[in-house]
């Protein structure tokens, strides 16, 4: 069990990274990665919402939206999952926003418009849905969400460093601005492709 949980955790960070491999959550990845402190703050906020959203949505789905009846087949209201999950995520983001505004105003200001946009961050919604699609238990879903959040943090921190180097460079005129940023993001994504074999060798796929 512990080996499987470790495999899920490190796979989400290094192999199935939601930003660099699944290309979800690109908006904050490109928008908040210019400064390291903002990148770390956003990543921790996303990780918190991701884990809490999973902790809330998994039992709601299993016991309310799609519980198993006495005959062993689910009484299906699963078609409501997207609406319900987004509402839960929105509530958690509003709670987080109020906490940051009251206790960490500097971080609240630095994140700006990207903080409320966590509500529509497809990474969080993707994690909550894919946990169910993969058939993970509650504990496995929490570990998966935590790994996805740490993976988001790793991607943001690495790309923040890459962007600092890019800003110090002198690219051709046609690559200045967004084009060179997208090229740098692609190169960062490629660097993670080599981790797949390592995780398989350690945890047996």
C-alpha cells in the first residue's frame, strides 16, 4: 500500500505533471511565474485548494452523486459532478482569498487577479475528476492531489528560474516577449520526459 501511494505521489510530480505533461493550469503557469515568491505563493494556494477540493468532492461523489444501491449498481447523478465540483472549488477559493487578504496581504496583492482565477483553474477540476476516473480510493486521491500540487509547485519554481535567464538573454526580435516564453515552457516540459523511466524502475510502473 505504501509503495503504491509513493508511486502515485512521485508519478504526479515527475511523470504525469499536470502543467508540463497534461498542459493544464497554463494561465497561472505563464502569468505568475515571473517572480519566485509569487510562483511559490500561487503554487501553495493551488495545492491547498486541490487537496481540500479532493477531500470534499470524493465523498460527495461516492455517497451522494453516485452511491451504490442495494443491488450493487450506482444510483447515478454523476452528470452533476462538474457543476458540484466547481461550486465546491469556488467556495474553497473564496475562503482562501479571505484568509490571504486578512493575514498575508502582500501575497494577496502580488497574486492579483490570478487568485480568484484558481476557481476556473482546470488543474484542480482535472485532479478531482481524474481521481474518480482512475478508481482511486479516498487516501489515494488525497495523495494524488498532494502530488499534483507539489508537481505544480516544482513546475512553477523551475519555470520562474528559466524565465529569469530568458529575460537576461538577447533573443532575436521575432522571439521577444511571448514567443520566447512559450519556447522556454516547451523546453522545460521536455526536460521532464526523462523521469518516466526512473519512476518505473523504482516503483515498478
